[in-house]
């Protein structure tokens, strides 16, 4: 999920769909919760923008923070 936010400013729903390569289902709820974990760590933050989801509800768009970018670089430096 962190990689998705590193590459895109997206809503949580969009991030899950990009990570999976398909629309999210209820079974994928755990993956969407990882966005909350990333926010709690300070690795992603709201941009101040919103976008409608598939049901037309406005959702907050998030982006990676400098701390998140640093964490992403550390995580993938070992690959």
C-alpha cells in the first residue's frame, strides 16, 4: 500500500484497487485498513481534496509524506 501512495495521490479505495489490480471486495477490507495504519505512522496524509467513490460518496485523497517516502526507500532498498 505504501508503494501505491508513493506513486499516486489516491483515496483508500483507489489505493486498494491499484494494489490488487481489480475492484475491491468486502474480503479486501483488511487491506484498506492498512491505509489507516499508514496514516497513524505519519506516512500518508490528506491532500485536502476529495473524489467520489463508485457509490458517489466523497472520499479523502491522500498522499505520501516525506517520512513515508523515506520508509518506502528503506523498505525497498533491501530488494
